């Protein structure tokens, strides 16, 4: 069986434009391979499942909270794969430390919460592309929100979170490293 398929476009290029701001990381670089530390620790990926450190700045003044997500548009399934969804990060928080998305939840800012990723976990789920597939892109997006709460709870799906962001996002910052297994 072959996994040959067209390369999907940048998923955020298909959405209405938003003001941009800056996201940086001491762990990952835009367009460059991530280390195995950021690969999933299941599904044969053999990683450590550690979310990367992220810092952001320059967001619009109308921002009252943030949502951080990680999305793989290159997964060989319709619609891509959500690896991380962290909601209601207070506006005063402009950095997530390395491993903030761990399963015990102790690394996330007070008042924020995880929505289940496509692995079914309320945590960061590291890169897990099929063995031998082309490098996948992992879009880590920080989106500003126009209220302190997006209006969802931890039972929401990643799709519902992103639907709400369509109406409440004030800006977006993206860093998109790659990973191949």
C-alpha cells in the first residue's frame, strides 16, 4: 500500500486573514525537523511526547486570552490530525515551558484546560507520522481570543474550538516544524 498523495496547503491559508504576531521556540524551528523528544510515546513513534517550549509577543491589544494548538495537515486521513488543543490561556501568559502539555496537566497555566486531541488524550500528543511517510508539518498556532473564555469546555472537540475561533480570534502566530519517522 502506498501513501503517495498530494501535499495539502497550509491549512491556515484557507481561513480568513487575521493580524499576525510572533511565536518562537527554544525547541523547534519553522520548517526544520523536530527532535524525537517531541514525537509521540505510542503508536510505534518511539518518542518522549514532550511538548515544545513556545513564547509569543506582539499580539493585538484586543486579545484577552489565547488558544494553542498543534495540527498535522499531512496525516493520511481526511482533514488532518489534531495533536494539541489548549484553551483559555490568560492574556498575561506569553510562554509555555517545555513539556507544559504533559498528561498530568501540571504544566498548563491556571484557568486553562486541554481539549482531547485526536489521540483521545487531554494533553499534547507528539508527532506520529506513519513509518516511511514523507516529512509531516506540525503547525503550532497561538491564537489570540477577544474574551477571557472561548466559550467551550473540556468536552469540546478540536473542530468546535476552531469553529469558535473563527468568530473570536484576534490574531495568529504560527511555527511549523517537521517530523518523519
